[in-house]
């Protein structure tokens, strides 16, 4: 598995997160060091998988992730109003991978 991941890179990372961390958008291109080609058996013809437009010796695959968790807005507002939730909330934030300004 480690050998497979050693040859995978990324480029064009773009992301945005809302102020409360309840919404986020991530976009990037996963890039292989060498272009991925498949030969059609017996023909000598190769099919290139997602050749990159700017660099023809690599293959790149677009990846986009978007999420919206409206419950986080309520959790944060409850946390700000009731101090008893402070320890629980501080334990949940790292698990949910939210911004550190709420810790």
C-alpha cells in the first residue's frame, strides 16, 4: 500500500469553509507521476487515462468533496451559552476535524 501511495501526488488544491465550520468545499487533482496507459491487447494501441491538459506525461483525476452539517451551528451556539458542555465540545471538535477557533 505504501508503494502505491508513494507515486500519487496532488495539485490545484482549492477549498473554502464557512465561518462556523458547518459547510466546506474541497477540490484537487490527484496526479500520478507517469501517465497511465492501457494497451488494447494485440494492437499496439494505447488508451491514456485522464492525460493532464498542461503536462502530457502525467495523468490527473479531479476529486471534489463538499459537505454541509447544519447541526454544527446549533452545537456551537449551545456551547457558547452553556459552559457545562465545554469539555464535551472540546473532545468532539478534533474528532469532527473542525477549525481550532472553537477549541
